[in-house]
């Protein structure tokens, strides 16, 4: 009986560092391109699925990719705002309805999305716990955000200050968590949703403070006449909206000038969508109206072009690794010349040597295949989360 | 055959050789490069006659380069003479095909190499069993494993069966090499400087162990040695000096 596999196993275990290095090389060379393909496939699937359910997106002129990444995937840079009036103009066409989205604030790392309850219906998001926001100062958490932050209905969550170094910036606002969404496998899972007006309060457009018509401290008021009271900087704004102070919250300025980052535009039908796009081309409406699917399609095309270069690099690196491994085997064979000669002198056939080496290669190949399969199974299981982690910050 | 401790030289060819002895060599000529028969420098060995009885313990001595190790290679069939006959245990191995010679060697002969040639990645037990793992001519069963353990015990290695051979002393490694050669109960044991690197106390002990095992298995021993202190322990000593001079 020729115990080729037994001897090969003993040899590989004795030289375990070398064996592990060879296996690691084989796993890397094999799993890397397959894993990269899997991640790209998942990226395309996730990005396109999200983009496909966002027919049109209205935002300020500038980078359409930034606009899509920020307001559809809640990642990247917040685009310049458009005014509420521009959204109203779209709705006045009776060709579509709009769902505003206001970005730019975070709560313990989770992006805060200011919107209306229409957003939940449009994205088919259901509540796992609690209810939707109904009044100023309430928030609803995505499932992932709730899990990460360890919060649920009844807890509170404070928005992060805009900048630690901007003393004139907006104050943090404490919101009351009233609901948690069911998991959707989309960027919505990682976000915190508030009413559009609550988002404006975070931004400082709306605020609440003590009634200046009744205050006794003269240092709180700079000027006062029959119609108007000008407060001094000493007046402290409320940082939490409660039952007792909710009525004191108010907004300054013309509502149509209030900012929004973007709006999902849902046309009545394809024709309506085409007509709306035409009006942005001829300049009769301000800002830019884009099809997120087209933007993401372009992004994926770019990524796939880059991947072609990466594939070539992987082939080159793979060839180099295979050559290096062949050299390792050749050198190992030379180092074992005396052992193999001894086997022959004892009485083993030349074929025994071939069988021994074949067994070693098969064991290394088998171990590498098992590792590659494990890596790919793990990757397959977590590829959706990995892609969300890559594209949603 | 000469008496014990008596020195002899390989004798002339004496008529037709019948091959009744344990080992019988007649008129062998061996060149390292057979294709170049014209060059005298290529000539390696010419041995007119050598007979070794079954169970006999023979030491081969002589200066380096006279062909002692070559003779062992011819006796094992690793090398094949260009002419002459080599008969071992009744089989003329110089007439066997390559695969038959290998099978004969691994099943009926034991070899102890000068360099020991242990397999460094195997432990003591697996080194003793090694010949069984590299051929289909031998089968490992419980009886073989039991004999390997028993041999290891006889050789004083019972507590070190699962130690890597790299962790053993030179004397212990020598005993592992002997264990490997003896496991298949060979009819002929060929040893090349088997005690070459050992101190005198260890040499004596190793030879005691070797002879005890050979006695038990009734095996023939042909040992190449430079150590003249050991010669009295052999039945016969064959001196290759004369071959070298011719």
C-alpha cells in the first residue's frame, strides 16, 4: 500500500508555515477575482434597485452623482439646497408629485433625513415598532440605526452640532424616538427620519424660545415696538421640543424660500416624466432634474471599466503567483532530492515520487479550494452588508 | 569460506557458478559509464568472486574509492554490472528487470545507509514503517505495527516513538535506521558505515542490537566499515585492498 496522502500530509504539516503560505497565495489568487466580481454584482444590484425606484430627482445644479449619492443613498457630500418653491413649481404642473428630502445633519453617525410621511409610503417602509412622526421634534429610526444606537420608541436622540468650531451654527436638537422601521435592506435602514420642519429646526430656520413679549429682563431685548421685538443673543433657544414649549416654536421668513437638498419626483406616467425632463432642458424650471437610474448606470459603467483593468492586474499577479509557487515546488523538490533518492534505493518506484508530489499538490489544492469556498460563502452572506457599508456612510 | 576473523580477498572465478550461497558474486565488471568502455579511468570495479553463506556476518574493508559502496549497490540491484552474475538468496538479481529488482530489494533486503537517510518530517515510528508506506509490495497491518513497536523497544526507542527524528541524538538516529532496515525481516542486511559517526560505546551497543536482531531473523549481514576495532565481531572480513591495487 502506498500511503501517498499520509506522507504528503506529514510533510505539509511538518513544513506548516510554507504550506500555509502556499495555501494563502492560492486562496488570494483565486478568491480575489471571484470575490471582486461578487461585490461588484451586489453593488450593481443594490445601487440599480434603489435607483430604479427613484424615477426622477430634483436638486441644485452641480454634480448629479453627488446629488444621487447623497439623497438616494444617504452618503457622500450634501448638495447645495434648492428652495421649496422649486418643488412647488413642479407640483403646479400637475404632472407629478414631490417628496422633499433634507440632508446635512447626523445623530451619532446616522444621517438624519428630513422628509414627509409620503416617503415611507413611497419606499414601502413599514414600522416594526411604534408609529410614524406626527408632530415637531419626533423621529423614526431605520432598523439598522436603531440596532446600532440601541434605541427604540420612547428614547431620545440628539442631532450633532453642525460644527464644533462654529459658535453661530445651529444648536443640537433632542428628538423623541417614536418608531422603528422594519428592515428593508436599503440605506433607509441606517438613517434617522424626521419631519421636514424638524429638520429645518435643526438647521436653525425654525426655533423656540421664551415669550419675549413677556420677559422682564431688559438685557434679553434689544429693541421693541408695537409690532416687533428684537431679541439679544442672550435669549436661549430650546434644544428639545416638549409639550410645554412646542407652541413657542416658529419659523422666520417666507416658507417657499426654505431649503431642501432634493426631492424625489414621482411623475404620473412615463409621458409626464419626459415632459418634465423637457422643461428642465429648455430652462423653464430651475435646478436639475435627473434620472438616478441613468446616473448610477454611468457610475457602474465606469466601475466596470476600472474592473477590466483590475482583472488584467489580477491575471498578471495570478500568473506571477503561479510562477512563484512553481519555483517553490521546484526548489522544494531539489531540497528533497536525497529523500526521494533514498526512497528509490529502498525500493520505491519512480512513480512513488510522482504520487507523493501529486498528493501534496492535491492536498494544497484541496485546502485552498475549501478556504476559497468558505471565503465565498462568507462573502455571499455578507456581500449585501459590505456593499451597504461601502456606499452608505 | 574463511574462518571467523580471518581476512580474505575476493577470489578468482571457479568454474560455473551455481548460486547456492546466501550471496554469490562471480566475475562482475562494473563501469560507471558503460558507453565509454575505452577509458581506463571509467573502470570502477572488477570482482572475480565472492560467496557469503546465509546468516554469515561479513565486514568489507579497504581504502576509499576501491568500490565497497559500489559493491553494496550491485548487491542490492541499485546498480547493475555490465558483466558477471550477482545472486542473492538464490535469485540472480542482475538478470531481473528494474521493477523486479526494486520489489526484490524492498521485500527481501534491508539497507542501512552511511548518511542514515531518515525522513526528517516523520517521527521515529513512521520512519521505521517508511518502506511499507512507499511500495505496494508491502502491506501495513497490525502485525507490522506491532513488530515496529517491538523493534523500537528492542532498540531502546520505546519512549520516543512519536518524536521527530530531528530531535534525536546521532546514536538514536542510527537505531531508527537499523529499525527501518530490519522491519521486513530481510534475508540480507547491507550496511554502509552504519556506525561511522558514533563514539566507541555507542558503536558497540549498536552492533550488539544489530547482531541480536540478525540472530533472531537469521539474516545475512554485509557491512562496509573503516573501523578495524569492530572487525573481530564479524564472522569474516573481506579486504578490498587487493582489488584496489589491481
